[in-house]
C-alpha cells in the first residue's frame, strides 16, 4: 500500500490473497483462499474476504460474508457504493470457459447477498454499479463458441427487486450472427470492454466487432473499430464516437482523458494516455492499459 501524498509504503502479509476491490471510506477488500483443512482431499475452497483500512495501522479483519465453500475460488470483480462485488461458479454447472457464475454483494456491515446468475458461458469480466434513479448493476460476461465467434453480453440487475434487464447489441452486430451460450455458428465476433456509468446514470462501454471467415480467425478483419458506445433509454447500445480508442472518460465540460490505440498494433491492449482540453491533446503517458475516474 502506498500513500499517494507522503509516498510512505506499508506492507501487510496476506497469504492466499488474490483479487481486490474498494469498500467504503479508505477501506479495501481482498479475497483470501484457504483449502478445507479438515477435508483437504475434497479440494473445497473457503473464500474469506479480508477488509483492510488503508488509513489505519490496525490489523486486517475478516468480513462475515456467509459465502459458500466451493471448488472454484470467489473473485472480486468490481465495487459499487462502498460494497465489493464478487462472482464464483459451481463446478457442476460452469463450462470450461468459467461461466455462468453466481454473483454477490459484499459489504462490511452484513452478510453477503446473492443478486443473480450471470448470462453466457464465460466467467464474469466486470461488474459496475450506479444508484442514479435506482440501484443497477451492469454485468459483463460472454458467449464463447470458437476463437473468433465469441460475443460479450451486458446484463443489468436490480439487487433489490431481482429484476434482470437484457441489453441489445443489434446496432453493432445482428443478433442472428452472434454465438449464443457457446453455440455457433455465428459469422461475427464482438467484444465489449471497460464498462462505466456517468453521473446521469448512463452506461458506457468500449465496443469492437469483427467478421469471421472461419471459426479460428484472428480479429484483424475489423467490422467496428474499438470505439465508445452508450446504452440508451430503450436498453439498446448506440455509438457515441467513431474514433478508435482503448478508453475514454469525461473529466469536465472541457476535458477528457483518452487512451488511443496504436493503428499498427490493433491487437495490443494498451495505448497512449492524453489529456484533452477543448479539443487539444497533451501526452501524459505511454503503455497505459486502463484508466478510472469519478463519474462526471
């Protein structure tokens, strides 16, 4: 842990810790895995969630999550309003791609609450939430058929009412051309990355699509360059900007943080970070993989 103001570095032992997410205040949560010591042959994991307060020298505490023991480790895949968002699968139900998975809200004050099961047959990539209008959690998963014919799925969950809302990608690729739950054939592939909500409660994503002439094609035959899209009021995705970008965030009415992709290396998942002010860009850093900013 590094204090960004004082540059003081603090190290705490955390054996078996893997994924991390922000909690309320200055606290973070980490997953800590332990094999069932009473029955090691079963291969069951006990998934503990460890809470660490970065502003305190107090020892880490174990949250009373109530998560079940499973054969597949629990992962923290996001955070929302002071709670961590976790996912894990049941070995008897998941595919070799890791999905579908059960999903949980993990807080510091009460046991975890399961809020749904992910769509598709791949592991959950990201969960991000908003409380604008109502509590909504956007879950990014996918349907995998072959190396080329794979498609991202974004589904909205209301953890209070248990309402599940499917989003339409028909403006990107016709639904009939995409794989569904691991079944082809599908003539195209599509990836959605880097989901984020803005302060008005609109969901955004970076989207890329390609044509598959054979199941094992690479992604070079681009149909839609990776660009910024948003979810409209009819829960349909529509394009916001055609520029080929890795990531983008609005900082104010005049400023945006932008990560551009190198045109000569479209498969590389990093780029150059620019600060754009009134249309003018200043280079801030190279080989940037991801950015995160407060909702604006």
